[in-house]
C-alpha cells in the first residue's frame, strides 16, 4: 500500500539518487507526486535534493497553493502542475539538469534517433521543449506542447523532465534519458549511430503492450502506415544517415510542386490549433 509516509520516503530516495549521480547541482531539481485529486506532494525550494528529510515535503493544491508543510515549494512547481493537468495518467514528475542530456538541450539537438531498443520501448523520441525563462508561465506552456505525447522531454537551455505512474518510475526515466544522451554523444564521437531498421522499430513498438507500457509517449510509426493516419510520430529517411529516424517535430520536405511543405503529427497540429485559439481569447 502506498501511504503518504512511504511517498515522502520515496521522494527523499529519488532526491538522493539525483544528487549522487550528478543529475543536479546545488539546490537544483524538483520532484512531485500526485497524492489524490486535490493534493500534490513536492520538494521544497532552496534545499539540496541529496540531503532532504521526509518532513521537508510541501503539500500543495492543483493551483500551486500551499496546503501543508513548513517550507515553500519550488518556483518550478508550475511546470509540474502543467503535466498533471494534461496527463491524468501521470502520478509523479521529476525535473533535473543531468549534464549530458542538458548539453543536448543546450545544443538544440533532440534525442530522436532509433538506436536503443530500451529507449524505443520506454520513452520513444525525446523532443526539446522551447526555451522559456525558468519559473515563469512560459515554461509550463512550452512543456504542454509536448507532454501529452511524451514521458521524457529536454527543456531548451535548461534540463530535462520525466513523468511516470510512480516517483521511482519517473526517476528511472530520467536515468534512461541521461544514459541515452551519454551513449548518443559517444557514438557521435565514434563516427555516428547506426540506426535500428524501420521494421525493428515497428516490432519494438508492438512490444510496449507486452511490457504494459500504455503511456501516450508515441513511438514513431511508418509514415505510410496506420501511424500517420492515427497521428503518431513518423519515421522518415534521415538525409544525414540514410536510415529511419524518429521524428517528433515539424518535418520539412519538398512537395511534388517544389514548395516546402510542413508535415505535422496529429498531436502537434492539435497543439498548434490550441495555441492559436488561446491567442485569440
Ligand atoms: Zn530546473
């Protein structure tokens, strides 16, 4: 049974692991858990995540107002609230600044190549949410553009965010993001990744169900197949590597008329329409 006390202990443990693995420096990073439909438990601000105690946690409502706890929540809590709002299936969110993944986020390079089976089956492609000033309302808005379809995001010039059904699960995804970034970086030093074939990507996608992975973090599907019709990410031939590449962002290609055509996934199109409607309000 998951009690509030055990959740406090799990958050302390995740903080310890984030700090000991160098995924955060100083007082960086934050962790939160959905307790029920009214309350969220989260880490306090201005505390090293490696040295927290269970009593330090803060309980807030879904508007970010403090309900209990001696300390105040992190100013980055808004980003967590945005995830809970858009993902009813998510029970925990972890935000950190793991150095290699953050370097990809700083360089503007998404982790979107089909190279590791475990990444394809757990996270799919890992896009970069646009840069936004930390702690402002811009950051939750940037996260909202992608979080409906992804369990792991890079945050441009900032760090990474992962979510899951429980806090250790969300943390393990952060480990996977950083591990994937390290391997991708070294592989590029060694001359570049050899990508997994399109058929294998499709097969791996099928394995997700076997592993009980029902998150909406889409694995990219064949553009000519059902995936495109269902509005999932798409696999295109990468001009650089001539292999399949997981595409989650706007893909540009030449149409028969020679005009540049913007191709969007269904979710991206929905996000753009939502943005436009909001702007009209
Ligand atoms: Zn941060």
